[in-house]
C-alpha cells in the first residue's frame, strides 16, 4: 500500500452521497481503523455497506481504492444502522390482561363476602387462569430483553404486535440480515420433546410435548402467524418460526429441535440462530417498517 493511502496510521476515506453523518445509537467499530465507537459518538454510516467509520478517518482524504474495498472483510452485524421504529413493549398486553382479570377476581370476592371482602381478597390466591397471564408476561419480557440486547448484532425487533382483525397477538418479530423470525415465547416447566408417530405405512405425525403437556397447538399457531407475516413481506423475504421456552427443563447438551420447520429452543440457543442467520441480505429497516405498519402494538 502506498504511503499516501495512510495518514497518521488511518486509512483515508471520504463522504459520498450514500453516507450519513449521525450520532450512533449503539456502540460500533470503525471499519477502517478498528477504533471502538461508543454510543452517542458522531460517526459516518455507509449505507452501501451498512458499516460505520469514525470522523477522523472520514476527514483524512479520499476513500480506499475499489480493489482494496472489494477485498475488505464483510460488514460486521453490529454496524447495522439504528432503527427509528418503536419496537413496542414485550408482554404489555399480557400484563394488562392479568391486571384486568385480577381486578375482576377481587371485585367478585368483595361482592360475595361484603364487609369481609378485604380479608377474603388477602387470604385468597389467584386463579390459575389469572396467574398464567402474569407468568406468560414474564416469559415474553425475558425473550424481549434478549432480542433487544441483539440490536448491536444486527437484529431489529418488534414486540407484542396485534394480529389485524383478531384478538390474537404475535409475541415477537425479529428482523435479521437474512429474514424475519416469528417468535412465540412460553414460560412452561418440563422438558420439551418431539414425539413422532407413523412414517412408514402410516403418515408421519409429529407432536410437541413439554413434560406431559401436549403442545402441538403451539406449532400450529406460530405457523399461522408466520403465514400472516409472509403475506406482508412477500416471498422474497425468508420467514422463520420459533417457539422459545423459558424456564423449561432443557438438557445440558443439545435439546433444541425443529418440528414442521418450527425451531424449538431456549433464549440463548435462539439468539445464536438469529445472529448466525445466513442468506441473501435484505433491507432490514424497510421490512421492519412494513411489519410495524400492519402489526400494530397490542
């Protein structure tokens, strides 16, 4: 490399029409000098390569020659431009439903016991149907935090989204560099396992269990949600489905599996799948924006 290509140990670079000067919402790394760029630091975002570079490199002079740029390493996942789409609040609708049910339960107790209603409320426990809403909200919140922590690794998330024309909701949508993941979070106890029946003479039937609990309906539900998402993003954007079980009895080695194209895993294993998602790159911000316009916060 000629000495003119380096100034004070930094590669030269210039700002083009596709570059944008901005304050970083998340920490990143300069693609030219590998300097750490903390959050809120002014930097140049390169739209064409989805990378960032520091102001010093941008002020040094002309950009790398085309040959050098072509030989550069592929952009790191954390260099994706921050999104201006509000992701929503994970577990928000489940929390509201829990509060509504608890209020109704207390009201019924007070009406039944009159002046002893306060004591009856204090001594009673929540019905299982009411407590399940709070338990489910905790699971959604934990998976939501996991997804939010992946934003600096190129994952854009939407949480607790309403299915149009329905009372149902989608727990999480994760937009990676190569597609969309539809994620249903569940806080179940017991070991998730796949039971397979038939396959030789009889048709192959796959059933999902968590402990002794038959949960195949969860597979059907998340596949239906994935179909609705596919209708929005089109066939050119890959759509994946996942069931993420929080607090389940997973084995120390292995344990995750796929049934009918639905990945069944725990949060950490799912996060590894999201950040290693390979395929043709997509316009993540456009896909996230289109999804947010159709699937509003629940």
